[in-house]
């Protein structure tokens, strides 16, 4: 799929972008453009990979001219650029709207104008039944991406929705480890909180599969294990803490939920089991050829009313194995 192709990654210097780039380079692309705002992060990434196929572009997704120039001669786009930290988006909503909504609108226009083959939008569980502004902006972004398939032109748009990735920038695992090592205590918001988790390597592998098989207009939802945040804390304390390491419950931050949802009760009506790794959501919006394509596959409807992180909870041994696989414990 990617052999001799030109690929653009927006927000490409983060954890997802680094792993995506590493796996893409093995697929013999002609060029990978890394589009982001952070000059130093680009320098670090350039030195890390030291590969002539990488082209680093300073730019902001909010700037239509900048993203339009970067979309020239591009075959595939992975859209990762977003403001993602929930409290920051709550405190500075206009900035989140500019990046996550206006930026996505800019990318859609630039992709169509430059006849990009396919745009893969990487979304989040927080876009489902959103409580916080970050989730609301990502939910709007998903709607814009799906509707873009009806704007004309050759470009196809698809959404990939997943939960938390272990070790991504700002994620809970490295934060917990730092707390234990520095302060011999660990703060968590609520001991009943559950979240979806996946290793970054597995997440990118699943991303490729959906990117390859999508035809435009659908949303692929990763089938992800879930766990209590408290169990992650316990495992990390066992490995990094002392006998007197404490857990302090500080209460939920603005915009947080106890459980996250990957498929809402309304979306479940149009959701199917794609395979063991993915569920598939078809939009209520009519997109030419989409329903007929999947009708031929005779996919089964999902058997749940809602897919949320309080289901399929890993036990503490499975949490330990996941953290070991992710390289966070020995």
C-alpha cells in the first residue's frame, strides 16, 4: 500500500508519529513528510531516524496555506495533530477549537484540492458521548472527516478510533513512574476509574490494517483491553516503589469520566464486528457505495448495547503483562 508513496503525518513528532514513522519506513515509501509546530522535536526526530526519506516541515494545521503546500504530491495522510490534554482544552477552549476543528477543516480542503488518495483521521474514545471540550472537538472532527467523503473529488476519508496508548506523550504510566521515583507516592484521580490501553506498537499495526481496508466514510474502532487505573498504579508501585509508597486519591479533574466509551448506544445500532481486532461503525449519513460494499461482506452486528471500558476488565496479572510488553517494567 505504501511502497513508493508519499505520506504526510500531521502532528508527526509525538509518540504516535514516531512509532508510525518507524513502521512506515519498513514499507518502502518514497517520502514521509513530518508536519508539526515544534522545531526542537523535529530536530530530535531527524537525528533519531537519520533517514533521507524523511522531510520535516514546520507548520501549523490552523494555517490553510501551510497545510495546502504540504499536501502537494501526497498520496496518504495520517492526521494526528491535535490539542489533547483534557484540562488544558477545558481552560483554553478557543485554542482547542482552532486546532481540532478548524485545523481538521483546513486539512480536508487541502487534501481534496491536492487530490490526496486517502486521509486517515486518528480519533479517540473521548469523542464518544463527550463530556469534556477535547472530546467535543474530536467528535466534531470525526463528523467533518466522514462528511468530507461527500464533498466531491477522489480523496477518501476514514476515522480510526482507539483508547489510550501506553507511554504516549502525557500518558499516565510514565507520569506514575516519575511520581513514585521522585516523591515515593502516587496520585490518582479516582480508584474506580477504568480506561482502554494498548501498546504503541500494536496500535500502529492496527492502524495500518484499517488504513488499507477502508474505502471511505467508515469508522474503525479498535478492540482494546481495559483496566482499572488503580491496578496500573499497584503494579508500578510493586516494581518501582518502596514498602511505604502511598496512593493518594485527589478526585476527578474537570471533564473526566469514570469510564470511557468507544461505541455509544446509538452508534451500536450501526456497528458490526469486522474481525477480532476491529469493530466497524457505518454512518447514518449516506455515502455512495459504502453500505453496498459492506453488505457484500455479510458482517455480523455487534452484540452489545454500548462498548465501554467497564467491560472486559483485565486482571492485575494481565495488566502486569501489558506493562511488561510495553517496556515499562522488567
